[in-house]
C-alpha cells in the first residue's frame, strides 16, 4: 500500500501556519457580536505591561447625594404626606410661612369640621399658638348668625333681622345659594351683625386691623360699617355675578355692619383679621360628614378663593360616619374623594390635611369603656382616602393616645371631654390643638432643613 504519512505531516504543518496567521487578522463582528481572536501562543506569551495612567490628573468620581429623609421626633405622631410631586399636601402651607414677608396678606388656614370643633373648640387654641409665633390677630371668619348664641367664647357676636339657612335644614334650603360654610343669610330691612373683640378666651382677639363682610347682590345694596361704635363708613354696591366684600381698616375693637338697603342680596359671613401673620377660620357644621361640601357651587368657592385664599385646608370629620362595629365605608370613601377633588379644583393653591376621627368610646357588657371597633376601621379608610387623593394625613386617634383615650380625657382632672365619650370640651380642644401645633411646627422645621440641604 502507498504510504500517506508524509501527507498527514504536511497537512498538520499547513494547519498550524494558518492558525498562527489568524492571530494577525482583525477582529470579526457578526450581528453586533465581536468574535474572540485566535491566539495559539496566548498561554506562553508574557503578559502585556499595563500603561501607567496618572489618576491625579483625572476629574474626581462624582459623589451621589442621597435624598433628604424626613424623620419623626420621638413622642410625636407626625403628619404623613402622600402628596408627592402634586404638592397638595403640606408644602403650600410651609412655603407660605417661609414667604410671609412677600405675601401681602395673612397666611390662611381653613378648618372644616363637625360638632367636634363647634364654637371654635380646637381651632381657638391652634389659632392663638400660631398667631403668637407668626403674628396676626382676630378671630377670622364668622357666619352672619349662629344657632349657638354666646357659645363661642372667642368673639362677642350679635345680630338681628336675618333669615338663616343651612345645609342641615330639612326645608327651604337652596344648595345653589350656599356659601363656603354651607350656609347663607337673607337680610330684612335694617338687619345688622356685630362682632366685638374679647379677652375672655385666648389672646390677640381683642382688636384686629381689618374687617370684612361677604355677599352676592343681584340688585342695589347700601351698607354701613360702624367701627368701634363711632366712626361710620357707608358704601353702595351694584349688581355683580361675583362675590363682593366691603372691607374697612384700622385699629378695630368692634365692627357693626348694617344693611340700609338690599335688593336680592345674599350674605355669608363677616371677618376680623390682621393684614399679615396667621388667620384661622372655623367652618364647623353640626351633624356633618363632610360630604355636603361637594354640593357648594364651584363658582362660589372659587369666588371665595379670590377674596380669601387659603394656604392650608384642614378636614376634620368622622364622628357622624363611624358606627359601633362598621367595617365597610366604601360609599363614604367614594363620596369624600369626590369632595376633596372638588375643593382642590376650587382652591388650586392650597395644601390639604385630613385628620382622622378621634377616639369614641362605648360601654361594653362588662361595664368597661372601650373604643368602638368602627372607629378604628374608619381610620384605615381615611388614611387610604388621603393617599388616593395625594394629600396629607394626621392620625388624631393615635396622637390623643389611641385605644381608650377618650375615656382618659373624660376622667381627667379637670375633664377634657364630655360624658358622651365622643366630644371634647375646650380644655380637650387645647390639648389636641397643642398636639397638632407641635407637629405643624416640626414639619415646618423639617421643610426648612430639606430646602437648605437641597441648596448645598
């Protein structure tokens, strides 16, 4: 047979030469993938000497600045802000406090609630503490008339000659006419309303710097303002589709508004304010769940916002919603979400803070005072409402002590709540107002720290 061994040797040498030559071929890329180069001598080839790089001449590695993290001081039940980038939580209020010198008006807070804050309970002390820190004076907004005459200790309020209408009336109430407090008032000839500053409860309420009265008129109107029961100012108004006000300024201890002539005029309220500082308005409506606010005409609320803009709107409801063992508040959640969206549309610059319902107790079969299960369930819904609405939330139930805290307030010496184990009194209002004031001030301090940190 013929010997082919030499052929095999030559074939092997040829293959070796081809493989060695492939080391000089350029890198091949197929469909974006670069193939490795063939190098038969890679295992015996000495390692390449790395080129020296002077790292001192390179720019430094950038440092990633961590985001500012809010903290909560031990002992406080802090506000949970779900607003994110929408800025409809606490930011507008804190920002307004930072810009007080350039606002040319008071920083305004509106607190909407039920009988829990009726007669200026809670809001009176919150107003006083904020005015003592940031300036301001006066009781703020007051309805033309009141069903609880003399019950509100923060202002001496007298009136005569008015027909009063409220959302809680069973008859003769026209939703289209209601104002910001879910009420409206029709004057008879010579009707008047008078506010007097006082020193009986809280400070900075004896005098104010400006006083106002708010109304719609679809005809002619003549008003007289009597300041400190002596100086009188008279003004005439004509028909307008927008909310109007008459405002007087000075060192005002008392203000009396008299309707000399009014053709188809609807009145809403009067106010005693400072030109700067803090103003806190109480809009309480007994038996309210808060849902009635969504029926206030949007135009009316927007008109109020033009004349009396708010930086923070606080919503306090729940006592008239919670049941002893209620666990499903879906319909209430849907209604309150619609209410909040309605208010956000009408007050586009305002921040919003939803307070949870406070503790409410009942007597168990064993005779013990216990928190209603439905209260705790409602709080979970309220927290979710705040999150879905992208606003802020404060758990007042937790802040006041949680389970059984209402009984503790009732049994305090002196008592801070009524024996219905549902409503606080003025001493309890001061206690809760202090808790909210503390978290508001702490939140402002955190806001200032965050702003300073982001400027670094």
